[in-house]
């Protein structure tokens, strides 16, 4: 286990390094100049050139990277060009939106997908299975931004139950915060749930065909115990794999939904930064998200060991 | 769930009781939607219209103001005088206080302009102040600007967004905490979500502002904006909706739709330094080939105004030249034959979908040009690329973009601007207009310039982008036209 952890840590550092180099090069090779974007079409190119110089963008790319890396290693991710605020502070300020949103969506995804997938598997090739699969198909087919707009139309415009967008913050208590994240979390979780239903169904079906399930049933074990203990636990390894990947996708999916719901989250920060060529922010957010995804994968690996004691990392 | 509802209900009751005396009056706050979050709030560092929308006239003001009718009026300077058009003496309004409570004096004005003229500060428009040779403080309320040469735009330049007056001690925080003399103070900027302004109780204009609180919410998606309006979460959308939303909202009794004029002229620019557009015949042919009415109808649902040259209808020297080169495909074909393109040619139109109208307009123009044999390929590029490739490097054949700045005819006198239009005659007219102070003579020069532009067709001026505001019924005082890129909310109020 210790060797595994060391290996894992080394891979973590290597991934982040690789991502940082990639983003750095891509963003700088991309046509588009932050100074020009700040000045717009009516400013003078001379002023833009001076601004470029002051931002240190005229230096060679490797020099810029080395400078950035040296600062980043000491915990300084630079200052946003757009906002004039340290990047780290900017990222932290967006977490109270993005993290709860992702977690809420993940919860919604799990509580709908697992029972539904299990149900569909037990009703294999019967009406219940088909209904569940049709719902899943619809869920996959509907783009999340459209689902978001439909939800807004129904719950904010028609019924007036929740605000149409924006984020009220956590200062007013737990409920107002959750309320403003509920619709986007549903829209975000819907698609992922639809995918997870299918993964759950096929994983459970596989296990249901196993000999030990037949044995358990032959022994007279109750169906609930067969499904809950013998089947689901064994089916969870592939399900957790898919869910882990989806958790990463939820973070990516939030970019679009944060625009639809006007939420001040990490996704919109990244999108705005790319449009404005706010290089330090693009760099910082990408690194942060990459780190999160690596950590999620790590958590999935650990979950394997807990779920299936036969799995060992040596 | 029931507990939550009961709690919520009693909280609402208590709140209602607390607020009941105020509830009898009209509400004193509005929530307005804007599309883009400002890239910093320092008007002396960014020309972004998103910054001007929040800061200009609301938080910071200038010596001279362009009012809602496009007229120059005295503002922080209550009057000025000049005998030779070379030395302007301004008399500052007394008792004007910055948001920190300190009174504005001539020394602040001197500091602001000297800072703008210093290249180190990277002010976006140093050119506006290039004519100033000296700034002399006579006393706390009197200041004289000496000019190196005559400058017909001097007063106008003092009214621009980059000429706002701020206290010297607040200069380092302008980007995130702008301070000024405006009717509102910055209360809070929740990055990514909203900017909140509160009433300045010491405002130098009696009775203003009418509101206690203004919230600018950033909602990038037009459909989300529409939903927020209908759900009652925002009171007005000042910039966010397109013409396709207007018809539906005009039928809705809850809203008022304001359609006005702007200084934003949407053009089809041709690269005058490139074949075949270096040939004036080809450029004229392109103009004749485009049915601007059809473009306006198709791309803008008929809202906006057809243009004939760069000068927009809000400009005092505007003349309607849109009929001088009317839609005439037969003539366009003839001109193309004369220019040596009897079978037309192939060309690329670069547009940036960041501005929705560019793509829509382009798609219609492609059809018009196809009818005279010009085969246009549309290439959509991202805004950052557009500004580097098209605007800076002039690496394009055709492009569509809106030029929002007022008084921007100077771009046509600059052969290095991305049109690459280089006419000595036009440049002479423009240079003369810059030093002609007599209004009648200057107007004549502007008329000549507009006619010259039509004749040379360095670009096709398609239409003026309309101002489209949707607000709840009962909100009064919103500017109808937009002669400056500001969202002046000082006179906005709810009807009693």
C-alpha cells in the first residue's frame, strides 16, 4: 500500500506538471492577445504593446513558464489580468458555488440512478425495464442547458418557487443557498444519472447471472438480501468506475450550466478567462480541476479496495 | 418540509411587518441585467463598454457631460470660457464631494489629466489629451488648459469615459473600488455574479439619485435573461436582449420595450489593401449588391436604422446618405465586369460569433453577393482571434463588426486602421475638421467627409444597431437613446 501511495503521488505531480505545461503552451500559442482584448477596437495598438510589455508577455515562453512555475511552487498562482485579484483567491471564492453544485448533482445522480438501474435489471426485458430505459434514453438525449431552461420556465417563471438564476450565497443560511443550486443540480445530474442507470443495470445484470446468486437464491435467501448484499456490492466496482468518471464530467458540465443559471462558479470563471485571455486564471483553474479529477480517481481506487477486499495495490 | 415552510412563512410575516411603513411607498431599488461582467472597473485603464455601463455617470463623472440627447452640457465644471480656442478656463462646481467625503478641487483635475497623459499609466486613449500643453491651477475652483494647437474635439474629449475625475488618494484601487463624484457609490462587487451600488447622499445634483440601490446582475445567456425578467428576478435588461425577443415582450403587459438609437454602426469592412478590394469599382459593386433593408429585416427584425456612412444618427453632423448608393444588383454586376470580374470572384468573410448580429448579417449578405457572382465563404472565428488577426494584422478579405464608439470617423483617416483605407483627400478633410471650431464650417466638412466615404466605399455601412431595453412597467427615466456607452441610472425611479 505504501508503495502504491508513493507511486500515486508521483503520478499526481507528473500529471499536474504535464497539464500545466500543456495549458501554458496552448494558451500562449492560441491567437489572441490579452492586451489587445483589454484595449478593444478603439484603443491604440501602441498602448496595447506597452501593456503587453508590462504584463511580461514579450518574454520567451520558456522563461515565462519557468517564472510561473517558480511562483506556483511557492503557492503563488499569479494575479488575474481581468479582476486584479490573486488567482488563488479567485478560485477559492468560486468554490462555494461549484463544489456544492457538483456534490448536489452527484447526490441526485446516485439516488436516482442506483435504484432505477437495480430495478431495471431485476425487471430485465419486462415493462419496467423498458420504461426505465426509455427515461434514460431521453435523459441522454436532452442537452443539460436545454433541460436547465425548461426547469427555469417551469419552476421560476410558471410556478415562481425558486429564483431563475444567480446565487444567493451561504450567508443567509443553508436553504437559500441550496435553493439557488437545486435547478442547475437537477439539470446537471439528469444526464449523468441517465448514463449511470445504464451502467448500473448492465453491471447488476452481469452479477445476477453469477453462480453465487443462483446459490443464494437456492438457499432461500430473501430477494432483498440477494439484491442488496450479494448483487449490488459485487456490481458496485464497475458502477463506481463509471461514477468516478462522471464526477469529473460534472465539473466540466457546470461550465455551461453556470452560464444558463448565471452562477458565479468555477466554470464561468474559466470561460470568461479564456475569452479574455486571462492567462493566469486559465492556468490556475485548469490546474485546480485537473488536481480534483486526479483526486477523484484516487478515491475511486481506494473505494475498490473497500468494496472488493480481493483487490490489493502492491 | 412543513417546518421549513412554516418558518419561511413566519419569517416573511415578520419581515412584512418590519417593512410595512416603507411598503406603502414605491420601491427604491432596481435590479438590472447586463451581459458581461466588467473586466475591472477602472475607466482610465480599459475602454470596455461593460465597465462604462456600470461606472460611467453612475460612480464617476467628468467635467463635461454628454446628456441623454447627445448634447454637451456643463457638469463638474459649471462653465468654461475661451477667447482664443487655445486656452480654456474651467470654473468647477463648488461643494462637489468625492465618495470619501473630500471636496473635489482643481488640483484633482490637474492630477487626473496629467496622469492620463503619462504613457507609464497606459491610459487607453492618450490621444484625446495629446493637444494639451499645460494645465494651470488658478485657485481651488479654477483651472486652465492650454492647447498646443486648435482642437475641435477638446470639449468632447473631456466628456469621454476616460476623462472621469477621481480623488488622487483612490488611484491605486480604481480597478476594484472606483471612487468618484457620481450619484451612486460602489457597495459590493461579487465577482461573477453582481455589482451593487448604493445612493450617494452627498450627490451634487439636488434630488438625485432617485433610487437607493442598484444591482447590476451579470447574465450572459439571453434566454436566461428572458426567464429572469419573466420570473421577476430582474427589473430591466439594458443590453442583454436581441431583436428576436422584443416582439414577444412588446405583447406582454408587464413590460415596456424601449427601442432607441445608438452610436453603434454595424459595417461590412473590406480590406482596401487587398485584391480585389483595392479597386474602388469592386467596393462600390459590393455596396450596390447588398440590400440593406433586407439585411435589417432578416438580421434585426427590422429594428435599427439603415446607414449610408460612418456618421450615426445621434451625431449632430449626421446627414442621411443611405440613398446615394441604393440596392442595384444590375449596376453591381456592371461594375464588376468593368473591374475585370465578369464571373465574380471568391472571397472569405470572417465573423466573430461573440456578437450575434455579425453571423446573422453575414449569412444574409452571402446570398446577396452570390446573386452578383461573388462567392463568399463564412469563417467564424473566436473574438480573441478576430482582434489579433483581423483588427491588428488586417489579415482578412471581408468582416462584419459593430463600431460602438461615438465620433469615430478618425478611423477612416488612419491608413493603418484595419480597413487600410488611404485617401489623401479624406485625410485632409478630416484634419481640417479637427481644427475648425466654427460650427457651420465644421458641419460642412463633415458633410463632405460623409459624401467622400460614400463615393470611396471603403466599407459598407449596413445599419445602426438599435438600443433595446426591456423594463418592468412603472420604471421611469431610462435613457431612450444611447449617445454614450453608459447606463445612467441617476434619474431612474419607480412610478408612484
